[in-house]
């Protein structure tokens, strides 16, 4: 039996890179990597290597997943190739391979963007992604600014960008909001289960805002550890979104950790706009979700009572809207693209208000 890509060419995922194209390392200038931590050993990670021994094993492993990582550059090359090696196969059944392990290319300009190509990884007999990958796409031509979004739920042991011989290569677009918005939270924050990496709510919101951002979503492992709060508190940020409700084992654990985590960041940065969000998959267990939401509301109300005017809260029950809520997730928990779109639509106006209050809008 023939494969579907042999029957329909629109299902093919990897064009052939012209042999004369030149390979570039995106860690070299003028490429600029956003959303990841500079690491001395040259690896792609979301956290500094020096911090990792103080983190849980789960956070250490997930720091290699590159959610929020973006490579920005400008070129007039008529085409672009990618040569990359994944750290893992990425074979979750409820998550597309291109959401877990693919990359997505956007063109950017002042005040706008458009998708150029979703780079989908080749599969290993349908059981997982091949580790070594290559792919090619035509570009519109002329000097343009590009943003390459890195995998949400996989890491890269190697990445090269191939451009035409003689192509110009320059600095890419600089986001209008340069100090990043930082998102700390669960698998949902990390991007599970967006069909492609640019579709998770953090990317959606920050494309609309033209803002740099850092995604510290750690699937199943964002548990309000003080070490992560201290790391976040030391960063120069335009806003902080605290969204780890989902990973607290129960409401009692959330009670013990939520306000202390908030206070570590707030005490270090009294003027930083902070958004507190409760879990969006409210329908799965409403009574438990209510208890957890009240914990977050207490953190919020205590901050207001103490005179804090740079704190906001979003009720997670509202994030999927009111109609067809069951269409917003793949498994009752993790959003699909509709779920992430509705989350972005709810979160974006609040972040705009927060940034405006801080003079960043």
C-alpha cells in the first residue's frame, strides 16, 4: 500500500535543500535567539545550566524543550533550508508531531506578521519522529525579516539554517516590547497540545503584542518551587504571567506555595505587572477547580489589600468561552488550536492593560 504523501503531494513535508546552499549556525551573529537562556556550552536550553542542580529532575529534563524559543534574522535569500537533529522522538498520541517537534517560520515587520511555512518532521514508520531532519521552502525574495519558532516539546542537539550562496544576512526584527513577558506554568503554558508550535497561547498573544517573551511552562513539573521564583525575580521583565495552578497536586499544596511564590517575585520587583491565572480546564472537575481558584483569588485579594496596584487575575473558567467548550481540548485537559485561540483572545486585552499601566504599551 502506498503512503498518503505518495498519493497526494500536498502531504509531503520535506523539500530538498539545493546542494550549493550555505549552512549557518543560528547561535552566531547576526542571528539572534529569543526566549532561551545563554549557556556556555552552546546548548539550547530555557534555563541557565548553573540553576539546573537546584531544580527537580522533571524541570531539568524539560528545560531542554524549547517552547518560546525564536530565532530572528533578515535575508534576501530566495529559499531557506533547515537541517536539525532532535533530542527525542516526540511520539505522544494526542499531540501532533509538528506541534511537539516541528518548527514554524514567520515573516515579521513593524506592526505585522504572516506565516511562511510550518516545518513538519519526518516520521519513523509512523511511530515517532526521525531524529535527523532536513527540509526546504521557497521564500518570497527581497530583504525580509524572519522569525523561526523552535519545537514546543522537544529539544535540538543541532540546528543549521541553509541560505542561497551570496544571500545577504542581517539583523532581524526587534520586538516593539523588548523586555520579555515571562509565562510560568504547566503543560498548557508549554504549549500542549497545539497542532503547530506557533499556535500555543503564549506565541499567539506575543505576536499580537509584538513582544519578546520567555516560556517557562514545565509539563507536570511547574509546582511553585522557590528556586524558580528566585530565578524569575532576578530577570528584567515587562510582565509576568503566573499560571501553574494545573501542576499543583491539590488545593492544599497550591495554598502552601502560591502566595509565597508570588511574594518572592513581588518583593524583588514591586512595580512589575503580574497576572494570576487559574486552570482553564474547569469542566473536568468543577468542585476541585473552584477550591484551587479560591486559593489564587486569596493571593490576588491579599495583594490588593496590601496596596498592590500592579496585580491582575483571570478566572480560568472563562478562558474557553461559553459555547462548545468541549471542542477546546484534545483530552479534556490540553487545549487544541481552538482552545489556545480562545485563551489568547481572553489574555491579550488584560496584558495590553497591564503593559499600558507600566508604560510599556
